[in-house]
């Protein structure tokens, strides 16, 4: 086996653990989301994530390899950041930010894995990875669309409303000039 093949298997195990962590963590993100559109997008991506796990398992089967035990520390850190958003009860804009960080990590991982599979003449694996990569890109684009068209606007409006509610009180505390 080549070093690239070994790296491919190692990184495949890494993304497998990342996806497994996501299947456990996404329900918390869904519960934390306030907008129904965001909840629906996260629920939909959870179902895709479960399919991603199956595809990675299928790739290991194609390779005739067992799934090595490997912990994805990068995903652990990304999910920790998402948990902080939930604990701090931050707005949906922060939930989207955390979710997109996760998507970008997955896009980078699946992009590399697909390229390596192609180089290693693992066409079936490359096709499965390409399918997952397409779904990760679509999820990222959908989150961006939600952020731009709904979530960020709502966050800005609620902030403006809070500011306008506090302004009269602030004015009454200012000294009257002569």
C-alpha cells in the first residue's frame, strides 16, 4: 500500500468519526434554532449526515478495510463552539455561523478525499465522495441563503428594536442643557 492510500484511509476514518459526532450533535442544533426554516434545514442535513455515514462505511467495504478507530478533534472543537452558541442562547445567526464552519470543514475533507480516491483509481469511492461533497456544498449554500435572506435581517431588526426601546430611557437620564 502507498503512503497516499494510508493517508486516504486515515482521513476517511477521521471524517467517519466527524459524521458520527454530527449525528449526535445536530439534534441539539435543531432544538436551539428559533426560525422554522433553519430548523427544517438542519433536520434535513441531519438526514443527509446519516447517509454520509453509510457512504463512508460503504467506501471502507469497497476498500476491504475495517474502519480504524480515530477521533476527529477538529469536529470536536467545531461542535464545542456550536455548544457555546447554544449555552449562551445566541441568535440563529450564531447557530448558522457554527453550522457553516462545520460545513466548510466537511467540504475541505470530502474534496481532498475525492481527489485522492480519483488518483488512487478508486472510482466507486470517488463517486460516493463526490455525491457527499455536492450535498455538503448545497447545505452550505442553503445556510448562506437563509442567513442573507432571513436570519441576519431578523437579528438586525431585533437589535434595532431593542435599541429603540432603550433610547427613551437613556434620554431621560441625560442632563437638560440651559
